C-alpha cells in the first residue's frame, strides 16, 4: 500500500509529544481528531490578517473575510457533492445540525400522533432532540432494533415505517461500536414511503467518500472537529426543497431580509438558517481540513484505515479474556471491548498511564449499552495518522492491565 503515514504524522504536532514520559498514542479519534498545522495556520491567518464581521460591512476586511467564508461553503459543497451552496448550512457541529432539523422540520411538518424513527445505535445527540420534538408535538418515537452483532434489523425497520412516519434519522456509523449502517437501503425504503431521511455523518465523513446526491439523503450532518477541523464547527446539508419549506431554528441578525415590529421576513438560503455572527474563522479552518483530506485522497485514507482496523480487530480478538462489544460485518475504525472482571474505567486509567489515549464509558449511547447488558466499554478509535506500532502499544498496555488485576 502506497501510503506515507510518517509524512502525514509530521503535519500533526501533538502526535509527537509525550505523556507520562511515554510517546503519546492517540486512539480517541471518534471523540475528536487532531488538527494538522495546515488548519491551525489557516485560522491564525484569518485572525491576524482579515478578522472582521462578515456580510454586513462594506470595508476591505469585511469584504475579504466574507469572500473567504463563502469560498469555504463552496469547498464543503464540492466535498460532499451538494447540488448548490444553498444546501450547505454552517452550524456548531452535528448536534447543532440535528437540533436544527428537529426544530425546523418538526415545527413545519410534525403534528400530534405522527411518528419519528431512529435506531438503537444512536448517539444521544440523535436521540434527545427527537424526544424533545415528540414531547413538544405529542408525536411518537420509534426505534429500529439491533441484533447481537450490533447490526440493524432491517426487516423490523420495514415493519416500523408507515403512513404516520414523518422522518427517519439514523447514524451512518455507530460511534460506540463502529457499525456501518446500510443507510443506502434505509433511504431507499424511506423514499418508497415518501419519508425524508437525516443521516448523522459524524463518524463517516472522515472515513469514506460522501456524495449526498448519490446517497440521496434529504439531510446530512457532520462536525468539523471529527474531520481534522476546528471545534465548534459543523455542517447541515439539506435538500433545497426541504430547507425552503422549513421554519428557521433561530432568529436574529443575518437570517432576515427585513424587520419591523409588525412582521419580519426571512433571508434566502442558506442565510435563513445562520442567525448571528457565525464562526467564520472556524468555517475557513474546516475548509482547510477538507482540502487536507482531498490532497491525501479519501480513497487512500479508507484503504489504509481498513487495513489498520483489520489488524487491530485481529490482534485484540486473539487476546485472552478480552471481549469485543459489537462484531458487525461492516465496521469503520471504532473498536469497543471489555476485559473480563475489570471495570472499563480502571482499565482505561492504566492504559492512559502507558501513554495510550482511549475512551471509556457509555460513549453517549446508553440505550445501546443497555441492550448489551453493560454499563460501558473501552473504545479505541483509529485515524489515518495511527500506525500498527501504536496498535501493538495498545495491546501491550492491555496485557499490563490484565497483569495488574490478575
């Protein structure tokens, strides 16, 4: 495989630091990814050379900053192959994007007795906003169940969807166990019932090519900080036909075309959903992160990460008294596991002292943990800057945990 991971690692300064006098092994990428210097330098450039509020000024700095913000929108549209920049809304992240749809779509299209469908694999950010909508509108929340491997039961999904279904919202990839859901099939079934679909792409945007037109998703949400971009940034893609009909999520500056005390009229897309001063430096930094991925090649990234994940799964599954939680046929770079009779938190603390950053707990997926009859797991999540050597370090740390708690 022609993939120069050492060259890539040089672009991420944090990967070269030490913790507890040991080289850092960062395996918590599902929580947040590290940032290349190309992103941080670009954001510094914005603040040091063109920092100014956008869209509202006629002076030079405002004009320059506005232009770069809108160029960032164009880059996002190209990256996901949106039909128009009108379909790209900048948000604070996946959570902000999902909440935008839950409120705006919900206020416009959901009534008492209507149904929303999610899955048992969802992150809390794709559960709670729909619960709030259902409470507000007296609607019903339905859940696609999973099997023991952590895969959706598609036959059950086809039984759930019906004439009262207003929207389906599912994760592209489970953040807790790495299952890659058959979203193409979910969208096909939903559209056969004239039901729109929101895809939570927080855990897929960094691992595979996303083409929203080919996917035919009605909404697609992702976070900047999980795709090597800045925190506090994200994107909501929405088909223009839906966004035009939806009520804005927030009111304020920029999202209006005129205001009087009697009535206000909304701005055109995409500004209708971007109230207030946006995180323009963050959006420009996000565009730099997407440029970095484009330059590396998402196909190259996917191939390398698959090889790395297969290696990690093989290595861990052969470890005595280690149980993988979730064994889906199709997974991405997330591996959850437990060590027999050792609490995940205790194991995670020891692994951390070995210089390895992993995540422990429920991973904001408590209903899924409940399905497996556990409180949480140890989660290692990989990125394209990780190496087989780092997997070996994780494995040795796990052996150290077992030795200490024997």
